[in-house]
């Protein structure tokens, strides 16, 4: 199998995801597609629903395998690998651009929030349930009464999307999917640039981040606005590190105006602007300037849309839920449940533990931003046996600052009660552009990629009430788990990437 074969294998997987979306992708109740004979067949017949579910699981596993095989065939990461990676990106993204939203109904919530804006309601205080017949729009009921956690730039895009005349909500999804594609393109441009600036192989970074199936499934397939948020902040960080701080601040602020979580990046942009030899007076001056410019831009946006800084109060919206693989979420709810069994204030204890986690993450972010940055004498190397390129002082400083920023985001994610699969992608991008070593670090990324691919497959599937939901979810869990575990431990050509003792055998098989 050649690298080109791996590219086409990934394309086949993406096509299978497209076909799977016809049966279990998300459609709004008001969609005209529901009355289309093809969709009626795919979504109302148990056999068809199960078949599309199997296609979905096998397609995702095939993309995971293709991604791993590309790494084996392009292990040298020379310039000849760049065209192959770009070809793979185009072919893997194209089918998913046509798919129904997969594993998430957030895109339909975007439509509802756009309708709120259109009707003059405040999405920072009014939930989608304030709309007449809001349930026909297809949003997840979990978010229908919650205020939006998004910034003014995304609200404008939502408002624009609902102005498009059409009889189907799926037409209104087109601007959101294009925005997500723009985010992926920005990542494809600036993650390699930042990796190269820090002395790391740009092709390796492109493969590791942008072609990762978790990125493509969550950003393109699921239509999450984190794609544009992340693309803008990475672009801003590049310009901030390349001595164009004003452009960098504007782009990072645009990212904040999509999802405010990237506020975390601002103090580190200030450090990049101040430079490696800045004293405390200079640092605080540039921190103040960075915050002032960003706040002025956000204030202007708030004045234009009439909502001011309403998004600040909505920052807690995602923190109202939890998931089992989030350490703080699991701990807080388990302890609270046990205390409740004995008649104690379980809910209060749960809230206290969550609050402690949030406060701890804030303290860690502040420490990482304010403690003096020590530029390493020898730059961090991804290679286990040397080969580190020579970097100047500015590049070493940029690497050190952004590595701290990566840990700051990691603290916020790991100490949250809710960790969505796409939160991992923030960390993947930030750590990849500051170096991920071969060995246990790379293996950790591979395990997490396999885990979150599986989580997506077993998450939200659209199944009509008269279809046995338990049966469909069981099929998704069994097929998804079996196919992903086969790629990890059963496939002789890829299992060596997950288990060190099989590395030599995998290298031999990969060359065949």
C-alpha cells in the first residue's frame, strides 16, 4: 500500500460517512428532505437505519486507519509529502461537506439563535425556546433554554444564515459549514507555519492536526464553530510571533468573537509582543495595550449589535453539564451522589467541587502567564535522537510562550466538568505547533484520537421514535468499538503505532 492508496482509503471512509449521514445524520422536523423518497427509505426502515449506522462506524475507522498509514508512508516528512497531504485533505473533506450534520445538533441551535437575533430578542438572555415552534428547527433540547455562549461575530453569521430564503433549514446550514471549512483552511496554513517557526517539521504538524479524523469529523462533519475559532486564534498567534502584533490581536479578538474561551490567549499574545527581554514595566504595558485593543474591538461589535458585553454572562453555559470522562465532572458528581445517598447536600458538594476546579484552572492560567518565561538554551525537539535545527532567540522565546499557553488551555479543559471531543482539538493544535515528541507523547495523541473517534460514533445519532433506538445505539457501540480496536490492536500494519513491542513488525509491514 502506497501513500496514494492511503489517501483514497480515507476518501472512501469520508464517502461512507456521507452515506451514513443519510440515515442517522440530523435533520430538522421542518426539513423538506424528510419527504424525499431517498431519505424516507434511509430513515424509516430499521434495516436501512442499521445499515447506515454500520457505514458510519466503518467509515470513521477507515479514515483513522488511512490517517495512520499516511504517517507510516510519509515518515520522512520531506517536501514531497506536502502535495500528498494537501490532496488527502481535499479528498477527505469534500464528501463530508455534503453530509447531514453528524453526532451533534449544534448547527440547528445556530439557526435558532439566528432567529432570535432576527426577531430582536437577546440570545444572551433568551433561549431558543422563546421562539414559536422552536422544536421544528431541530436543536438539542439540552440547549433550548440556555443562553448562547458565542460572541458577536458568530451571532452575525447566524443572523445572516437565517436571511437566506429557503424552505429547508439545511440551506441555512451552508454558511456554517463554509465557516468551518475556512477554519480548517486556516489551520492548514498556520499550524505548519508555526511549527516551522519553532523548528518543527511543518508536514508532520499538518498531518498530526489538520488531517486527524477527529478534527475533520468534528469540525466538518459535526459543523462545530470551534473550527473557525481555532483557525483564527492560530493565525493570530502566528502573526503575533512574527512581529505583527496588531494583526495578531485583531485575529485573536475575532476568535474571541466566535467563542470567548480564546480570551486565554490574550496575555500570551502580550508576552510575544513585549519580547524575550522585557522587564515587568514593559510586560504590563503590553498586556494593557493588548487587552485595551481587544476590548475596544469587542466593545465596537457590542455597540453595533446592541448587545454590549452580554457574552460575558453566558460564559458559564457549557459548565452546567458534565460527562463521565471529565475528571472534575466525574469526581464532583460521584461525590455528590454518594453524599446524597446518606441524606447530605449532594448538589451543593457537587457545585463546590466544580467551582474549585474552575478556580484552580484560573490560578494555573495566571501563573503560566505571569511567571517569568525562561528561554531554553536548547530548543525542544520532536526527534528522540537529536537533529534539532538552530533557532534564534525570538523563535525560542515564541516556542516557550506558546508552550505555556498550551498548558494554560490544558488546565482549563482538564478541570472543566464537561469535556467535549473537540476540546481535545484545541490542545492538539497548540501542542503540535510547539512540539510533540515521538514515543509516549505521540502515542498519547494516537490513543486520544482513537478514543474520541469512538466517542463520536457512540454519541448522538438521529433515530425516529418508532425505530428501536437501543438496537441502533448497540450496533453503533459494537461496530464502532470493534472496528477502532481492530485498527489499534488487530491490524498488523497499524497496531505497532499503539503498542511499542510491535513497532518493528509494523515498520516491516508498512514497507510492504
